[in-house]
C-alpha cells in the first residue's frame, strides 16, 4: 500500500464514522458533528480537502452559497463548518469500501514503508494535539489562541524529545511564564506571543539538557479525543495509551504493533 492510500483510508474512515448519514451518501458539515473529526479545526479541514482532492467527496453547496462566493461578498462568512460533503461512491459501493477499509486498518502489514507512513501520521497528530492544548490554554487564560501559530516550531522541536502529555506540561509552564511577563507589563500583544513561544523552547531545552523527569499532564475533559486519533491509536497502530505518553518514534510504533500481533 502506498502512503497516499493508507493516509486516505484513515481519513475516510474517520470522516465516515463521525459525519456520514445513515445512507452513506453524504458527510455532515463540521459545525454539525457531535464528535471532533481531528484534533483541531484546521486539521479537520485538511482531512476534507484531501479527500476532495482525491475525488472521494465533493462539497454540497447550495445555490445561495455558491452565488455568495461568486459575488465575493467578503462580509458573509461561509466556511467548512456550514458546508456538507457528498460521497461520490454509490451507497452500496461506499458501504463495501468502508468495510474493506476497516479490515485493512485492522490488519496492516508491518512493512518498513507502512511503519514510516504511520510514524509520519503519528508525528503529525501529536503536533496537532499539543497545538490544540496550547490554543485551549491560551483561550482559557484570556489570551489570543492564535498565538499558537507562532509557537508551532517550538512545539515541533519539543516533540522530538518528549511525548504529547509531557509537552502539554511544558506548555503549562510556559503559560505561567507568560502570565508573569504580562503582569510585569512592558510588552505588547505581539511580543507576548513571542514570549510564549520562547518559553516553550526554553523549557524544552532545559528539560532535555537537565534530564527532567516529567510525568506529563492529564488530558483535559474539555478536549475529547478526536475520531481520527482514536482510530489511529486504538485500531491501526495499537498504541493505545502510549499514543499520548510515548515520544513519537519508530521503535515505540513497531513495538506496540508487534506486541499486539504476538498477543493475538
């Protein structure tokens, strides 16, 4: 299986489970989902755009929405949260394809190519998880959650040495530093966002150099596990709880999948 097929299979399976109607002919808009598709909205949009680019789904746009976009009425907001998607397969074909994909995801061959694809997906999802936690932490403290964009590189580098739950703890420390810096005054909003990103980098370097024993943060109840992450962690890779508590690595991935095959 090539990387695009494996990634598309995982994306499609998650989208169908969380958003398909009973007839398997369309996907609900992101704003109508009862469970999150991916760790954050941008990632969910990427899932849908990827499936659209592959010809698996197409946007189901009403004539009024299409006319609004054609006339470029920029003051009217029409985003992915309000657009449904039509599945291009017939219901019979879609149901068979969905069942085949589920079987495929459960019984992946543990080849070198497959392992590398799954590792890349794990790294991608891990970054999305910590970015989501950073946005949640900033918003809860009354800061701009968009400051997370400036900290993306710092979060990416932190995940090279630490797990998602450990990086969440580093974000927690960075939030304390941000609050102290804000109370001291003298920095505008732009500089505060830079201070947040720099604090994450600083704590990550210190933790690595000083060999901190970080137990990690528990996942907040306000941030439920996304459907995509659940399938990836519990059905495809069998990482289970290690998805959040292990640093994304080939050894951890292969170890989890091999252990499952040995036990079963």
